[in-house]
């Protein structure tokens, strides 16, 4: 059994134990000057982007969606052909002031309609017929970072996107609770008996190194975070609490560069409108609060928010007033330093479909390359191998 399989099957395989790579002692860590922060928000389940950014002027939209198509009283104009679902109105102010870019028709060649496979493709930046074991942000850690905590997922488990070949991100849902867990007498006793003989063993040594690194990383984050007093009021939702934690981390000036959160509930095969509107509303309220909080903390200029889903949904509604798995969709980018603002490319073409699905015109990996090269200031070609140019939006 190799190390990767061992740690996955271990009883300690929750996200915050997935920390290969050596960390320097806490006392050697120095806070760096202001840095760029990337916040990735994943819509899990396949969001219906056509009911998010609505082609309300297209008769085919209502012909294909007689029951779930959003009428004029449910949408707000963005430009002549596209409108915003009204549940997203909390983020419209950022569209209006040039702090939101919306990219249409994002996908990849030969799309896969399986949640798991398509999410793996987005996580790893692979081709549709290629299997990779490391994520695009994990490879960023490998090539450009020193410590696991330079990428944090606000959850109990780590996504493939943040798993590298030599270094993985850190999963932290509640830093105070996690700190208590790694400070238990059992954990401390276990760490205290580790010696060079144990560390030299393959799988067991790898696990023990992970325990040491976990305790060091969590201690560092906890000590930096406990002095923060952020009284900004957030929505009492899962994503609201996640983004408040990220605001606290950013305010504490830990050297983390990447933050990752997931929002579920988008697999709307039946009764879509109410279900989708609920989660989109939670997203919009939390993101709007987060941006306002960062502005108050003077951290917004150095933060980029990227939102995606593993695929869009079919153009035509199904018999259960929902939609089934599709292909291309939108991505959102929020930031103060966007080259292209608002709707940056053409609206979806509902007259030219691929077996009932939207055709992609923007490869998602071109957006990854743009983020890596122009925001995180690293060599994107070492991380994303696809032969695509950066989208040039940042």
C-alpha cells in the first residue's frame, strides 16, 4: 500500500490530517507583508446557470422552460439580453460598481455529466479522458508554497482540488475545536513518543509526521486567530459562517493564500425553482456581507472570489419541474482589480445546442491559468498542462 492510499484509508483521514510535507517550527514562521488572497466557492450538485443569469429576451428559453422559466417580476436587468435572478440582488451592487465579472459558456471538451467525474475534472484541471491524482491548487502548493496551511478549506474534509503531490492543504471548519482536539493528552502523548526510528518507517512514519505537522499548523493558526475581534454580523447559514471564518483568517494575517468552501443543494432534478432560489439567496447574502466586511478590514483590494459549479444543467426542463445534468455554465469573479467587468462574453446560444446542452466557448482551465498567473503570481504552465491561454480577466 502506498502512502497516498494508506492515509486515505486510515482512521485519521479527515481533512486536517491530510498534511504531507515538512513544516518549520512555529518560532521560525514570520508574518509576510500584505498578500493576495483567493477565495474559491464551489456550487456542488451542478447549478442551473440559465436560471441564475437569465436569457430573458430569448423565446427559446421560455419555450424550453414553460414552468420554471423566470418571468420579468423575478429578474433584474443586467444588459439587453441577460438578467439577474432576483434572489441574487445582494450582489448586484458589485456588478454595478465593476467588482463582479460574469463569464458565460464555461466548460471543457467532451463533457462528463457525472457529478463525481466532472468535479474531479474541475478539481484537477485534467482533460475529460485523463485521470490526475492531484488538484490544481494542490499543485500550486507544491510549486509555490512551503506550508500546508497556505491553502485552507473551511470544512472537516479536504477536497481533491487542494491535494498536491507533496503538499496538501489544511481542512479547518472550527479552529477552536480543532485546537482542543490536537491538544488532548492522548494526542500530546502520541506526538511525544515519536522518534527517528518511527519516522523512518514508511506508512507509519508518514502518519506520525502528519500528526506533528497538524499540531504545529493548528497551533500557528489558532494563536494568530485568537486575537482577532471581528464583530461584523453575518447571515446565520453554513456559508455565512464559513465566510466569516475566512474573514477572520484574512484579518489575522496568517500567510494563507487560498481559501476554499463548498455550498451544496444544486442538484435540482425536481421542484427546482424554490430549491435553487434558497441556496442562491444564501450565497448572495453571505458573499455580499463578506465583501463589505473585507472592505471594512481594508482587505478587499487583495482578495479575489471565484465561484464555479461542476456543470450547468440541460436547457429543457424535465417532467418534475426541474432540470437534469448538463454541461457548460457561468463562473463569477469578484474583485477590485478586474480587467473585464460585468458580462464579459456572449450570452448562451440556445439555437446551437449539443444534444440539448449548451456548448462551451471558454475552457475553465484558461480561467485557472489567469488566476494562477495574474493573481497568485506563479508559473501557471507548471500547474495546468492544458494548451489554453489565460482568459485575461484579472
